[in-house]
C-alpha cells in the first residue's frame, strides 16, 4: 500500500529534536523506505522566521522533486508584512499551491483567526476550495467551529489532535462535512476504527509529522487498524488526492 503524506516539513528548526533531520534528500529516503509516494511539505523557515521568505525558499528547494508538493504558510495582510488576499491567491496559482497552513498561536505568529482579522483571507480560501491545515496546538475548537460553519468550502484538516480529543471532535464531525483529522497524532485506542464506523474513512487524512516524528508509527496506525483494506487506501492517499483535485482557482 502506498501513502500520500499530508503533514511534512523541511528546514532546520531552532530547537532540534533528537533523530530529526532537515535535509530534503534524507526526507525522500525516509519516504521511499516507508512507501510514501507523495508528500505535502511546508517550510520551517516560514513557520519560525517569516512566511514570505520561507515560502519562496520552499519553492526553490523542492522544485526538482516531483514527489514533494509545496504548502504555504499564510498570514492576515493588515500589517502590510504579507500579501493581501487577491495577491496571495494569484501567487498561489502561479506556484501551484494547493494547501496552506496557519500558526496563529501567541507563541508562533500571534494573530486571531476570527472574521474581524482573517475574514478576507478565509473568504478567498473558501472561494477556491483550498485546504487549510491547522494544528490544535495553535487554536481552540471554537475557532474551528466558526470557520467550518461559515466557510464550508474550505477543507479543514486538523493536525496535532491528541488522544483525548473525541468529545470535541465528534460534535464537529457530526455538524460539518468539511472537517478532517490528520492521523499522525490521533493515537486513540480503536479511534481510527470508531471514526470509520461513525463518520466514514473519508474523514481521515494520513500524515506523519516528518521529520520531527517517525513515519513508521504513523503508517502502522493505518496498516494495522481493524478496518477494511478499501478504507485503509482511502485514508492512506485517496482522501487527500480528492481534496487537492477539488481546488478551483477562479
């Protein structure tokens, strides 16, 4: 079974985790070893320094690797340190960017995802059906609720979802079809099986968290889940492929 990783990064972090790496060639070797054929990759420089610098560096660094697909880190535009939404979408179209990430936590980029700050940004993502991956270490579930409710065409992929999150996740999954769980941190006892039973395998997106986390454990969670093989393939690659194909630049 082959995998499409929705949650990868490249670049050296300010705090280096033991056994992690930052070299693209090592990433590709890890992917090959684990049957990961494609990956959505964002730049650590975009997270820890500045999105424009990191996003531009990312395009250069992975340009020659067909297996790696760029994910841009984005910001609201009000401080004039990032593109306004119309300019952003034009640049994304030119560079074939089909997924974005945000880091609004006060210890990261420090802004609010509510409409009064990010309404224009979210609206342009919604119009173009661009998937947005958000770590649950960055926002609370009320923010996810508000975005999913108003911007129903944005596929919201939740990463860093802990093992005690079900009582938050289930009511959201029941209400909104545009919410998905990235699997690398969803280490719930029979949690994948339960999501497949109650909401369908289509709500789960495979990710590893490479290079900070080990790809082997993320893969084992899927390959050894007590679900049908068809469902495993959906999670492994088909769900993210479908979401990316639905991106429509105006």
